[in-house]
C-alpha cells in the first residue's frame, strides 16, 4: 500500500472544489489512525466536493464514503496526482 | 441495572459494529420490547441491555455497545467499547460476540471485526443490509467468507427481519461451544508488543496478549485501572520504548492488508456504495447557503408541529382526567382518602400525563431525522460556527436532542473527543428548553399572550413558545462563549465524521425510541410527581396545631361581617386555611425571596418542588389550586386564571408575572436527574454545582429585570 510521493503532492486542504487525488501519506499519526480506521487508506482516491459555510468543514468523498473534515485535519493529508497511481 | 436481568448464569453476548452498520436495528429486531435503556433520571447506564430468548427456558443477555471504528478510539463512546473488552474481570464481559457489518462496506467494517477476533471469544459475523445488497446485485458468498475469516457468517437485515432465527441459533451454538471454538485470532503480535504484553499480562489475570497490549495503549484513561496500576504500566511502556501511536497505525494497516485479499472473490466491492440519491440530496441539504436555511426551516416546523398537532390529544387526556375525577368525587364517600386521591394524586398525575403527546411528537421527529442520516449533515454544516463558541459540530446534536431531554443529550456528548468542548457542551445543554418545560410554558403562555393569529398564518402563542426556545438557545451560546474564555485550553479537537447514506427511517427503530422515552417519562417523572403530590397534599391540609382552625374561624367571622356570598365564603375559608397550613408556612418563608420577581407564596411552593424536576410545577399548581375549589373545574389553567391578588383584586397571573415566571423556567437549573448525569459524566460535583448556580442565578436576575420592566 505504499505510494511514492511525487513532486506535485499537495495537502488536501489546498484542493480546489471538485479536485480529485490519491492519498499519498499522512503527516499526523493521530489523524492517520482515525481516518485509516474509517477506511481512508493511503492510495485511495478522494475528491473535495464542497465546503461548509463560514470557512467551515470540507465535504470529501470517494465512491465508498463521504467524510466531513476540518481544514486543519485535511492539511495533514498529503495528496498526489491521480496519474501516479 | 447491570444485574437486573435474571441470574448470573445467563450468558452475555456483546453486539458490536461500526457506526451506521445498522447494529441498532438488529438489536431492536432481536430484543423487541425486551430492552432497557438508561437515558433517564436516576438510572444512568452506558449501554442498552436486552434479553433474547433461545427457547422456552433459555435466554441470553444482549448488550448493545456504541458504534466504533476500531480499538484505537478518541471519543468517550468508542472508548467504552475497548474498555469493556480488555478487562475480563468486568461483570458484563461477554461470553461471545455478534459483530454486525454493512455488507456493502465490508472492506472497512472488517477492521474492528478482526480486532474483536483477537479478544479470544467466539464471534459471529452478521452481514447486514442484505436486502439492499440483493437489490443492487451485490451478493456475497457468505459460506466462502466464513471459511476464510474462520467465523460463522449470517446474512441479516434489520429491515426485513432476515437472518434473525439463524443469528439466534448460531449465538446459542457459540455459547454452548458445540461447533465453534473461540477464534484463534487474526493477527500475531509484533516484537515490541510481545515485550510489553509479557510484562503487563501477569498484572491482569485472565487477559490474553492482545488485551495486555490494548491496556498498554490506553492505560492513561482506562477506568478499571487504579492509580498505581497506571503508573506501573506507564513505567513499563516507557522502559520498553513502546511507540503507541505508531504501533496503532501499523496494527491497523496490517489488518487491512490481510483482510482485503480475503474479500476479493467473495464480495462485489467494485461497485460504488454511496448512492446517487445521497449525492443528489446532499447537493441541496449540505449546500453552503440553502443547507443552513433548510435546517432552520426544519427546526421551525418541528416546534410548530409540537404545539399544533399535540393540542387535540391533549384536550382528550385533559377531558378524560376531568371525567375520572368528577366520577370519583360523586361516587366515593366524602372522606380524606377521596380528597387525597382526587386533589392530590390524580390532580398531580393529570397535570403531567397531558403532556405525553407533545413529548412523543418531539422524540418522534428527532429520531426520524437521526435515523434518516440528516443529523451528521447538521454537524458538518455547523462545525466551524460551533467552534467559534468553543463547541464542536457534534455539540449541536446534543443541543438539539436536549430539546427533548437534557439527560440523553449530555450522554451523547461522549462522541466529542475534546474535553473542553465536551465540558462546555455539557454545561450549556440544559439551557435548551427540554420537554419538561413544555407543560410549564403551555400553561403560562396562555396567561401572558392572547391566542390570536399574527401575520396571517402564525399562532401568537406558538410564536411565543418558539421565542422561549430561542431565548434558551441564545443564552446557551452566550454562556458557551463565556466558558470558552474562562476555561483552560487543552488537547486536540476533531471533526472527522462519516456522513452515512440517507435511508428511509425504520418505523420499528423510531417507534421503540419514542416508546422508550415516553415510558421513561411517565415512569420516572410520574414517580416523583406522585410522591410530591402526596407530600404537598399533606402539607396543604395540615398545619401547626390550632392555626388552621383559627384561620377558618377568622374567615367565617370576616365573611359574616362583610356579608359575602356562600361560594365566596367557601373560597375565602379555603385560601385562609391553605395559608395557615404547613405548605403556606413554607411558601410564606420564601415569599420575600421571590416577591421581587413578581411571584406569590403559592408560586414559591411550586418553585421549591420544581427543583426536583421542573415538570412538577404544573402538578404542584394543580394540587394547590384544587384544594378548596369545587372539583367541577379540573383544568389547572382555569383555576389559575381565577386566582386574584388579595390586595389589588387583579388577576394574579398577569402579563408581568407570567412572563417573569416563564423566563425563570427557561433558565433555572431545576432537574436533579440532569445534575446527577453531569456529575457522572464530568466525574465531579464541581461542574454540576457550577451549572446549578450559574443557571439559577441567571434565572433570578433575568426574571427580576423582566418583571420590573413589564409591571
């Protein structure tokens, strides 16, 4: 399940609305533990769908689940381009 | 609560699964009405317990645990799960497990299953929502899966009832150990884990290696550890250089890497499991602007519905009680017992049972929203705003359910992992008007606001009702902000929340929830009210020796000189006697304290009794006012409307007094059950005491201001 981080890697918090990518790695073990338990494993696709009002939470999905994340939480998820799968 | 269901010999099975796996539906399916919850005054327990019959003579105890993703939790509710399973000494430690997984999400839901297997007790895997899977052609070869994971597998559906018999049958087999040995475990421990386990295991007889490792991971917060034990384990963890967080992630990844291949040829995981319907609905309901608007519209409708729909059944109950009282009064002999029954017990009970329709409707609508999957969206929408007030998106669930009852609401804060956010939520939650205030509001609003239609469609009293709710909400947020500034900052805070697929609410789940809450209200509140009604009746009918006769004599003389009519004389005698009774003495004693708020000594008595539970107010009023009145007019409201100020002769329940009293009930902390739960959930009386004083102080101050402004 290891995924090589490419030079174009970007934290999920910097995604544009609608942008998709693959989870490359987590930079925080606590958040990694929780999100992996929820099924968000490295290598999986994620899409930023929308954000909540007043600079609020991120609505993130792939085909199997929808997760609500705070910006700070999303900043700990480093994403890579889909092509590098 | 724990020991109540039959003897100790009864076997215990734990029901476990991820959040949104449909676990509760299976619990309801298996136990039906044979279940108990502790969401009400006095009986605060952590889990739902039910009895499942196997055959005529045998049954097992089924315990429903909160939904959890893994054995490495952050929030209190998930912690409860792992805590219960790493201590074999615990009374409710299960003999076997029923694990419920969503068949369409097996690729995630097997994580906790594999951890449960390592506890070393037999496990049966229930693949839930089998009906949905069939519809979408997502079939699972469950026999093949059973061999691969080394555990029996049953297809179940909480919706259609599929798999119920088979699940019970296998549970019986697991308990009798006919066909199934305890599972041999899913994962072998790594070297550092083994080292730690070797040292910790001897400290806890009966634990296996994995349980010992879990104790090492979680020793800081496990409840069953003594202070010394925690220190010992902390030393071991440090000496062995046990990197807890890193090992947790490794353990989790190992499990995924090993069960994912197992699923390859038994499961149709290729298909996306989020429904198109959910995505389409979310485009509107979680929309940046429309989403919050819809939320407020829903809340508005809910409270409007409570007021409007409930009025008919309430009238029937009121009329029914009136009829019973009249019948008893005319058929039973005129004795003290008849008076105790009609003026004390029935008056008190009738005053409170009449509010069942409102409470039922409120719980019905809230559990409907919860079941449909809407509540998680509310958390998502408002998390950032809640954070500005020192709260968490999840706090909103507590605040909303608090409009039904603060006790389950406070217990629901266990999903908030950050202690400060959780504490603030607990402290301000009781400011939200709960269903126990409904009776008080309903009675008093009638005096404060005329029943007329404004703006074409809105009932003014319904609007006032909503205004009281808004007042509570506003002050909950103001105080959250104050606490945010005052309390110390600490630790990390999470949102990370899964938004489940929308689904049609299951009537059984909603119905059981409503039934459970209403029954608890009637039984628990009923007991308190019955008790207080009887005491009150005694206090109101007896007084210091000679005082009551003297008062009666005085009234008769006064009536004779003033030449009052017969009924006026009777009323005067009754009220003079009440004034001279023990209840009168008590009320008079606190009158100076409540007079600045516009209350008289009769209301003083009601306020004192309300500190047990605020719904007692109406019952108390009913008891006080039915003493000395002709029982023809049973309705409390009518009797209160007739009450006159003895000095001015004006209606006692004028606008200023009624509004002042309403405000008092919005803010005052008058519920022993809530204080007990706050003490339990925060671990000390400190916070419960603080809550009592800040709320009651706020109530006194606001009532004072409002009364003086209006009068």
